[in-house]
C-alpha cells in the first residue's frame, strides 16, 4: 500500500515540478521567476525525501537538508540582488 502512495506522490511532485519549469519559462516579471525557482527547490527536496523513503536509506535525507540550505541562501542572495543590485556590500 505504501508503494502506491509513493508512486502517487512522485507523480504529483513531478507534475508540480514541470508546472514550475513552465512558469520560469513564461513569467514576465523576475520576481515571478524567483518564486518559481524557490518552489522548484521545494519540489526537489520533496522528491529527494520520497526517494529516500522508497530506497529505505537516510543518505537522501541528508542530501535534502543540504539542498534546502543551498536553496535558501541562493533565494535570499537573488532577492537581495533584485532589491539593491549588489549582493556583497
């Protein structure tokens, strides 16, 4: 039964990832693209965790934590660049 739930979750998050990629490609404002990229990071984290559950190993949970930290820092840096035009002051 858990296998069906995992397949369904993989499908939902994969579809959401494709929709976010489409939003990055067609968004008019740069802020919409940043939001879509941040949502892509969240979807990839969810897919990594689901893959870790499916494989039964904790390595993917650690990888998802590292990906979350890098995604957060990159989102903050890009937003700061949009506001001020410079990342390092």
